[in-house]
């Protein structure tokens, strides 16, 4: 009975110790999905302008900062996360804070966003909320942009349809050509 209770106690202690790791992983998975969503939105027509506009409005930054981060091979979702983390550091969004975050993300040992937030003494949840807000507002902004130009969409759709091709006349069957006899093959020697 003592052995059973000891095993039960050990199992519950392990489960309790692992549960924060599982929760953090769930947040990181959600963040990665939102990052992909923002990057996909930016790759669509009118999407890039909508994403840049929402990032500028959300963090009160100008386009030159965003284009500078894009030049460092960051996606728009990663830019949103980096700005969200930098905003909560002492000094706010400045070059020093952004470089600190990027050195952790793109340095010799690449770290996940959860580890970066922990090392900076921040929680990842507020950044996940900001990321989701940018993603949602981008979708709304993109829909507004598309609604403004319905006649353009109609022209593109109409231009994209190929014209109908008439059916070709039926080809008559050609009579079979008599087979010519093939020359005989030379005999092969015995197999070795």
C-alpha cells in the first residue's frame, strides 16, 4: 500500500510540474497560427497594405520601422510579436529593445516566442491578444478595401474567363495499314 501511495504521489507531482509547460505550448501554438494567418493575409492582393496599416495603428509606429524589420527577414506576424514585446519593456518600442528581442529570435541559438517572453520577464498572453487583434482588424480592413472596388473585381473575373472553343470536326478513321514484316533477328548465343 505504501508503494502504491508513493507512486500515486510521484505521478501527481510529475503531472503538476508538466502542466505549465503544456499551457505555454498551447499559447505558442495559437501564436504560430495567428502569425501564419497574418502572413497569409499580407500575401493576398490589398492584404499587405491592410496589414501594414493595422500594425502602424496598433503600435503607433511608422512604415519605415516595419520595412526595416521586413528587410531583416521577419514576417508581419513576427513583427507584430516583436513590437508587442518591445512595447512592454522599459523604454517601450525603441531600437535597443527591438534588437534585444531580435538577437534572441535570430541569434546563434534561435528561441521560441515563449522563451523570449520568459527571459524578458514578460507574459506571452498580452502579445497573443495583440496579435489576434491585428489579425482580426486586418481581415475587416481587407474586406472594406475589396468592397470599395466591386467593379474592378467584376472586370477581373470577366477577363479571366476564356472564350468558348468550337468543337472540332470529327476525324474519320483511317484504314489500317498492312503490317510490314520485320526482318528476322539474329540468333543469340547460349547464356553464360
